[in-house]
């Protein structure tokens, strides 16, 4: 019994969680393999680069493989001044981008001059059961100055579910028009559909995306198993 106890103890990490070596095909029923990536690892699925593009659309890659997908948009630069960066969802592989959404948007801003700064909710930036595109910026303020752009991320949760609405959270940082201003935008909401979301489109409200990169990642799932009344989370070292 002592050797069994010592063997088990040797496979418990410093945080009290079993390591992958503690579980094999011989020790836990039905386990056949462990993926090399740890839970929470970002798996790059695709990258698109804008070049005077009317939009950037992802029509593949959103499926049941992952429960969480993250889009990272990097230095997206508009071709025209006073516009917004937006997105919408599709349930028909991109034939239509018109999923009904209810959303929120608040932002903090600070001008380069230091004269004005504020934190507040933006009523004009939210949607209430609306099929239109959701802004990732605030108030047609995105600048087309050569050194201006927007960067940030959008997380989409369980898009392949046919039971629940489709939650999303986004954060963006933009350099806006007028007295050059940093705006930190926080957007959240859900696509009010129980159909699977299988495509997404990003675009400017007016004009093209002059330049920019958007990357799609899947978030590696955790591996859980309940055995003899205990929850084991298997961590791959």
C-alpha cells in the first residue's frame, strides 16, 4: 500500500492537481490519449490581411471543435475618416450577416492634450434586438491618419450550440479623430439565435479596410473526468 501511495503522490503537482503521468490507459477507463496542448492554449486557425478590402470574412473554422474562439484584430486602418469598425454574424456560412443581437458598449477616453477624459456608457453604440452590424468603436470617430488604427480582440463562445444564444465579449483600443484621442471600448452581447454561428464578417461602416490583420484562434478545451467521486483536471506539462 505504501508504494501505491508514494506513486500516486509523485504525480501530484505543486498546486495539488494531477499531472498527465498520473492517468494512462491502464489506470483510467476509456482514456486513449492526451493532446500536447494545455487547456487554454490558443490554436491559430487562420490569418487574413486587409489591403483596401471591403471586408474580412471568416466562413470556415467556426464549428464544434472548440467551445471558445478569439479574433485578434491588429492595426486595422480605415480608408476614410469618421467611420466605425464593425462585425456581424452568420448562420448560413456567410450568405447573410444579419443575426439578431442585443449588446452593450461603454468606453474610456483621454485626449493627447490632456484636456478631456471620461468613462461612460454609449447608448448610440448598443443594439436591442437588431440585425445590424455591431460597432467595435464609438461614434464614427475612427481616424484615417497614417499613424492611426484600431486593435483589439473579440471572443465568441460556443458558436456551434443549437441550444443557447451566442455570447461574445470584445475590447478595442483606437486612435480617434479630432484632438488625437485614445478610446478604450468594451463591448458585450449575444446573438439571439439557437442556430449554429458558422461565419463572421468585419468591415468599416463606410469605406474600405485600408490595412490590418485579423487572426482567428480556437481555445484549447480542458480535459475533465469524474472518477470515484473526485474531479481530476489533467494538466499536460
